């Protein structure tokens, strides 16, 4: 029987994309219209709306007015000083002010929704459901509700996918340019340079990787005096992510264990890669999917190891999540690989929904708790939930190690060929 007879037409495949986009926008809009639903999940509403885009515009207004935007800012409702790169202050040259917050926020959110949908491009109803559970998860809702500038970084890093496949060399220029711009705006995207190991054909990899390293190094040097300002402490609590969430409760300091944490995850990842527990990111799936999955993994690992971030940083899990789902669904993939990727999908779901479910239970099902009881509950909650995040990060690091090592071996084998 000719299996091509049952191949879904391209027009029908677009239905999946539009259904995902439509459902996502509907839920995001509903949460914006009914903030009480957001509050039930522990995501607070502020009268200014889109609090983080407002903070950046307020900093630009302060700079325009001749004030130091890095000091407590009277233009911001929470008196927040500017903690990001000064590159964001360039918005003042576009004539944008706090009065344009709604337009700026909707632009960022719209671009994020469009890029997240187009780069994942669901091709089945299973993928639609899986991605919908991610797109409307509490951490993503938090980022959308605040219009955090991570949404902009996501869009810029998506442009790095231009380097993924057999493309004209000139397309590598904007790809690396997007990486450099994202790094200059928020620093942590510098880790995304590791994704350039997934550049194909593999003969290009050394040149592209070295160029990417040079560009990110130059950018980091340019903004080096601003990086310390961005290292503000995110307190342990709901809707945060990072390795330090676990060890802080044992009175260990963030800085003291950052390197041991990276070493522990790295050693475990090498063991997973060597034993074949994590395999496939080097070869299975489309080249763009694998490139973007590696990009998301590199960014998440860097943020997880380096400290504590707000939970909207989880938006970068979108790319590894769709690669993992397609690996689980691939009947031609090795059974062990399908099992491991299935476990990783389950861990992603848990990490994204744990805190939201707890908030709903506390706010709707439990009697009011005292401050001391709530503090104890959150402590116990972290002790029981953080191992899932650690295991997911070890899996992620294992796939990253496997892919990098496979690329190095392939390049080494081709070095003498004409």
C-alpha cells in the first residue's frame, strides 16, 4: 500500500499551527481580562499592566529627563532602577515612552507568540496539545503578563536558526548578529554559542563557532561594566528556577556552589552521554529542530547553574520540548531513546506546572495559612520538587555533550578529505 496516499496535505498541517496560535492567544487574553484567574495561580496583576516592559520604558524616560536610570526610578510604580544592559535605553531614540507601554508589550508578546508557533510548527494534534500545555503554563503566563524582555531575547535567538542547515554563507551573518545582539541586551544568551556546534554542513562548524565566540566575547567586553548590575538576587520562592534554590535551604551561598554544581551536572551528563542514555540530538530530527533544541538547552543550563532566575526563563524550554516530543513519537527511534525522551517530557511538564498547581490548591482548597505555615510549606515543597528540575537539567546536559562530541568526531573524520 502506498503510504503517501495518506499523507496529510500542507494546507491541513497549517490548521494545527493556527489552532495552537488561536488557543494560545485566547488563553493569554482571557487571563489578561480576568486577572483574578491569574491571581489564583499566584501571578499578580498591576494597574500599570505589563510591568517589565513598563520598567524599561520608565528607565528610558528617566534617561531622557536627565536622571540616572540605574537609581530608584520615580517613573516606575515599584521605584525599580534599571538593571539590564544600557542597550535597552536606546528605546528613547525611537520616541517610545511609558505612554506606549501597551503597544510595546503587545508587540513583544505578539512576536513571541508568532515565533514560538512558527519555529515549532506543530504537525499533529498531539503536538498541538503538548505545545499548548507549555504555551499556557504558569511560567509562560508570567512572562506574558509582565511582558518581560526575555520574550524579545527568544525572538532574537530564533534568528540564530539561520545557521542550522545548508544555507548560503551570507545567512550566517545575521544569525551570529542576532546572537550578539541578544547577548548585549541580556548577557545570558552568550551560552547559546554552544548551539553553533549544530551548524551544518559540519565543515562549516569550526569557522562559524569561532566567529560566534569572537562576536560574543566582543559584546561581553563592551557591556562588562554593566553585567554586575544585572546580578541582582532573586529570592527563593514560587515561580523561580535555578540550582541554588535547593542548596540555599542548607545555608549554602549561591556563588560558593556554582562551580561544583556545574561540575556535578557535567560529570553526570558525560556518564549519560557515554552510556547512550541521552542520544539523538546529534542526528535524529530535522536540523533546525536540533539546532534550536541545543540553543534552548544551553541557555537554560547557563541560567540554572549561575543562580536563581524568575520562572519565565522557562520559555526557552519550548524548543527542546518539541524535539523531545517528536523523538517520543518517532516509531523508528530506538526504544531506549523514546523512553528517556518521554521521561524528559514528563519532567518538563512537572517543572512548568508544579508551582501553579500548588497556588491553586492553597488559594482555593486550603484554609488560610499563617505566614510561618506558608514558609514551612514552601520549604518542604522545594525539597520535594527541586530534584525533578535537577534531573531534567542533567538530561539536557547529556544531550548537549552527546551532540557536541558527535560533531567533533565527525569533523575530525573529515579533516583530510578534499
